[in-house]
């Protein structure tokens, strides 16, 4: 593998960075809203699972 000079490396980085396609503001908002909704749904789900397991453990411990 050939070594690249620092100047050539910077040139390659700039070339690759110019190929980046940034999302639009609308796409960013939609993605943010989707993530927030999924966080709420998953937090409610895990709250339910945790409560269920907690109740089962309390019931099992009450048998002792």
C-alpha cells in the first residue's frame, strides 16, 4: 500500500466530503418525530414488561 502525502490526503477528503448528500429540513423533522414516537411506544412497552415481571417476582416471593 502506497503512502499518501498529507496534501493528497486532504484533497481526497475534500473530494469525498463533496459527495455527501445532506437530508432536507423536512426529512430531518420527520425523522425526529418518528424517533420521538418510537421512544414513547418502546418506553410504554418496557414499562409494561417491567411491571409484569415485578408483579410475578413479588407473587413468587410471597409464596415463601
